[in-house]
C-alpha cells in the first residue's frame, strides 16, 4: 500500500477527489443552489479529468520547453494547452449536470476566461514545485551491494553499472559489459540504487559518478560522456546541484 501511494498518479487522484469534494461542499462558482450529491457528481469527475489532462500536458510541454530555464514561458504554454480542452469539459458538464440539456455552442466562449483564470495559477504552482533537486545515491558505508544490482540480467551480473535510462515502462542498463532492458520504473530504481555513488542527471537518467569520463558544456547545457562512450544528458533543472556536488 505504501509503494502504491508513492506513485504520482495515485497521489494526483487523491488530491483531485479531495479538491472536487471541497468545491462541491463549498458550492463554488455558484453551484450552491444544487443538491450536494449533484454538486459531487459535477465537481469530482471534472477535477479528476482535469488532473489527468494536466499530466499529459506536462509531458508535452517538457518535450519542447525547458521550464527550469524559462518558467513563465512554460506556464503560459501549459495554461493555454490545458485551458482549451478544460473549457470544453466545463461547458459540456455544466449544461448536462445543472441545466440538464444539450450544451449550446454560443455559450462556449463565455467559459474560456474563467477557466483560464483558474488554470493559470495552478500551472504556475505546478511549474515552480517541479523545480526539484536531483535524487542522489551514495555508497553504503558497509560496502553492502545496492539492491538494484540484483536486478541485472544474468549476462551482466558481474559487470559495473554505469547508468540507467528510462525508456517508456522499461529501464536500459548501461554497464561495462554492454546494455540490456528490464521492466521497471526509474522512480522505483532510484530507491534501490542507494549503495552506489551516483545521481539523477535528467528526469530519464541516473548516472554512476565514477563512470563519468568527460563533461561537455555549451549553450547553457551539459552532457556527460561515460567510460563506455555513452552520452548522458544533464537537465538544466539538475545542473547547478550537480556542479555544486563536484560532478564538474
């Protein structure tokens, strides 16, 4: 149960249910005239749908905009990307739940600015909360092997782990004997990598500190060349903390 609660989508679902319940009980945005069960039926699914859509929007925006370097550009893009579909959801849900009739197209534009006014500060909070420190792992004082090493495939069992890269639902393991894939999430792997000296350098990468052969910097970006020639990116989000930790 504890590991389940650590998953972002589970936490997000819980927050959405609580937020939807609060809005329903408080009768927010003029909904106080409707029965409580009707308000719950309106607010909770609407907030849950908006929460899941925000996760998708985050992934899209991160592919094109470095929100660490340009947070306000990221906030603007995320707000606009979220607001259009959310406006349609609110417009349709309001007509169906409160008016109990087919939504009227002429009323759709009236919902955009109120939705944007709510979405914009939420996106700002989300972007600034995401400015986090890299997850660092450290060699165990007892020299006990990291739990993660037990997950290495048999052909790599006696190798030295250089880096871990997230690829969809899989992790690519880079070692001095080659690479391979295992089914695991990076967030879970980071917990098991403690016992090895390394750090998360990007939202999709963990790198062993002693595997770094060369550091390249330019245009405000950095990358790490590993001992096997693999190039691992360094996110602007993590660059300062890694520099201060002595990575270069």
